[in-house]
C-alpha cells in the first residue's frame, strides 16, 4: 500500500512537511489506484496544507475549495498512474545511493523547519534513523515517477514556428522574465577523511566480531546498526541479484564466499558492509547485509570550513580569484560554476536570497545550504525582471512553450494509460 505522504514530493520534489510521519489510525478509503490506497485522513490533511498555502478558505470560498479538492485528487491519481507504469519500465534504475542523497536533502529540510534534530524526533515521535527508514520508499517512488516522466517526454521538442505561434497567442498573459544574474558559485560538501574511514571500518569490524562471538543474531544487529533503510524491513535481505548488476566490491566478496558464510567489512561507494551469502545459483546470488554509511567527523567539517574561509579571504583580495578557481575545473560538485546572465530563481533558495540581497560586484560570506553543504558566492551583475519578448528572452519563451506542449502530451498519455490501471474513487467530497 502506498502512503499518500509521497504524493506532494512528486509534484515539486520536496516534502510538504506535516504530521504524516506519525502513525496514522485506520480510516476511510477515498480511492484505490492500482496497488495504492488513498485514505481520507491523508487526503484532507494535504488538502488543508495546500488550501492554506493558496489562501482558500472552505467557509468563505466553498466553490474554490471544492474545485481545489477535485484538482488535488485528480493530480494524486495521475501521479499514481505514472507510478504504476514506472514500476513496469525495466529501463529505469534508481540506486540506493541516489535515494540516500535525496533523502538526506529532504530530512535536512525537515530539521531546518523544526530547528533541530531533537525537535524533529520529538515531533514525529521517532528517532532520526526511524524517520529516514519511514520515508525511504516515498523518496524512491517520487524519484521513480520523475525518472519515468523524463523518459516519457524525451521525444518532445519545440520548433521556432511553434515558439513564435505560442508567443503570438499568449504574449499578453506571459509571466515576466525571471530575474537574471552573472555570478560565481562555489558549492562544497563535507567529505570523510582517511582517519574517519578507518574509524568506521573499526566500528563495522566490532559489529562483525560481536556476531562471530555468537552474542547476538545477525538480524538483531541489522535492525540496530544498519543504515540500509530499504532492506531493514526484510532483515537486511537484498534479494536475488545477477552478477554485474550490483556494487562491484560487494559482488566480488559475495560470489567468492560459500553459502552460509559471513564476510566483511567490505568497502563500497555506499559504505562498509557485512555480508551473509544465503544462496547462489549460477550467475545469481541472494545475500543479507548490514551497511554502515561513512559520515564526515567534526574534525573533517572543521577542515572544510577552514578551506572555504581561506578561499573567501583570497576572493576578497582578488575579485577574479573565485572565477579562476572554478574555471580550473577542480571544484565541480553540486551547483559550483560560473554563471552568465542566468535565470537564478530555480537555484536553491539560499542562493536566490543571497543574490537578491547583494549588490553588483560583491562577495558574499560563506553560507550553508539546506542539504548541509557549504557555499560561497560572488555576484558580478544583476538584471531585474522584465516583460518577455522574443527579442529579450527567446529561450525563456521557448521553455514555456515546451512546458505547455509537454503537459498536453502527458495529459493525452494519461487518458490512455488509465485504461491499464485499476482506479476506483469512492468519494470526491
């Protein structure tokens, strides 16, 4: 059963933060889409959030509220239809590492909203580890929908005549051209040092020693220590995988071991693993594992803070220092880069606020992103929002025209796709 809390993630790829992370009581079913159930309590909770954001009051504007409810339910059903078809697309693969990165980003947003990890844990009555496990599948499904939709629209393109026709039709109602700016942005993440990696190895080794000493079961250790939230509900069982489809180091260790044996710690890009081989059939293997992801220490974080402060000091002395540093190609992480006349409003809000509040030719002090990374910004030039014309913003108008064409394509696709998915809406009120 799919919990409704993921739905708004797929709309804009960010959580609509509410109490859906708490345990929900059994209530009425509003709709069923494939294997997914939409409950009344979850739907009306999300409806309340959306209506509040849009300033729609059910008492003073009941017709608008009713229209919003119908549109929200329709959008939810559409997303679930996309999900059902995405599950059947064997060409789409999302790794655990991708899910973990997105999950960490969203959880960081939760923490920032609440003020601290402790406040978030108290609010949801769960430990941080339990919260991550709770939202793992929701993040995965949201990414699956977005990946499928991207694939669906891969063949949609827009020609010059279509752009011209779109402009002629909608020029009086086009939104203004977003604000633009030229700037250099450095985005840096905290990275674990060799010392930290060694400490995690020792931690994982001590867990393995505890298992080898027969003090506890592997399943209990997985529940207590594993950071692979996708496999925890299955006692760490990964399931049957084919050689070449999983992490290289993990596979090499597992295929080299005998059935029933336990090996580790094995280091992969995901962290350190303790692996138990459950079964082997030719080029296929079934394993159970405990994963410890490697996180940077406070010492590692202090080191990066010192580095970005030094870059900031050098940029104060030389206005081209940051530009040249990024041009050199040594800092390619995240949003790092030199941007020219760029529509910056789609960048993280931290960057948008910094640019908006900065003067031309100004250096911004180091700041933090909601995902826990650090940033440094030099603003060279800015342009205010203006009326869109084909002369001053052709690419922007072309983007709007393509968005409209894409939306119409998806709408036509959904009309056909819904015939292949079981849909039962019990009530729309």
